[in-house]
C-alpha cells in the first residue's frame, strides 16, 4: 500500500520493502499456491494428506532457512511465502473436503484466530507494523499471522466463489475491487498497518480466482491453460522478480512516510 518500507533502525529488518513489486509477487505466489496444491493433490495423485505432509515438511525447512538469516534475504523470504500459500490452501481444503467443515465456519474460525494473533502480537510487541520485523519473537508472530491470512483468504475465497456462487470470473472482479477500495481508503487516511493486512488477506482469494480463471477449461469459463502451465509461468515470473529485487539492495534503504 506504499511505495517503500522503511528499513529498521537496527538494520536487521527481516521482511522486504512494501513496493508494487512486493504486491505483484504476493499475488503470483497466491496463484501458485492454488494451482500448485491442486496439481500435486489431483493431477500427480498424491492426495490431500500426502500433499499436506510434503508441503509442510518443505515449509519447515524454508522457515528454518529464513529464521537463521539475520537480515532480509529475498529468495528465502519468498520461498517461505510460496510454501505458506500452498500449505494454507491445503489446510482449508482438508477442513472442507476431508472433515466436511462448513466454509462459513472455517472462515469465521480463521478470522477469530487471526484476530487473536494480532491482539497477542500487539499486546506483547506494542505494534503490528511490518517496518520492524526483527529476528526472534516478532518474526515468529509475523509468520504465524501470514499463515492464518492465507488460510483465511482461502476459506473466504472459496466461500465467495463456491458457496455464494460468485464463480472465479466475478470473484476476480470482486476481490480486485475490494483491494482497490483498500488502496483508496489508505489514500484517504486509513491506517497503513491495517490497510497492509487487509490487502494481504484479500490478495489470497484474488490470486486463487485468477489462477482458476487461467487454468480452468474453456467449458467452465476459464482460459484453459491448465494448472501445470499456469503454475510454471507464475513460478518462473516469481523467480525472475525475486532475483531482480535481490540485486536491488538500494530499495531497502529508501524511506517513505506512511509505511505500515
């Protein structure tokens, strides 16, 4: 929601600058989470449980790599985000498909858990700002919140597009419109941190709807690219953008008023 994020005064902020490129990569990662999870569970034939176990294991390894870095390293950060996207998708799918938990209930539950995470984070750390995610406890809160935003975004997106029958085309328009409204609200004085987290949640269902639109067959209203092509193209784009911003260290030093 802002051009740049201020680097922490301690010089060891663990998260990237909140630029336009940040939001592009975030959106792409959510789409990969949707199409990638579907590809592994359905097309490869791993099933929900095996996919959950495999992706959770990879996520633990990626989190360890991120945790041991003392400053922000672009590829480590975005590797975790992509894997969190897949795991968050699989968690919600498991609750819905395997345990048959209502999307209304899972959306409400994840909303409550995310709100509780933010409340505890605020009480202990005194801020939810992503300008100052230092190694240690604050970073743990950050990644816990990120996981729940993906789970909530998945549940809310499925609720809107499936249970409420918006479909992925209209879902793309609706969630894109909500993100635009959040941007307008920020311009009109909405708190920067609140705007950031709202947008972070909303990019998940937007990316899922976009992924379905690109990958689904034309008979279902999609473009028929398939999950393999869609995942491969988006993942390649993420890798290219992460490599590019990894070389642009100067962006981390740029200060902008109103950063979340």
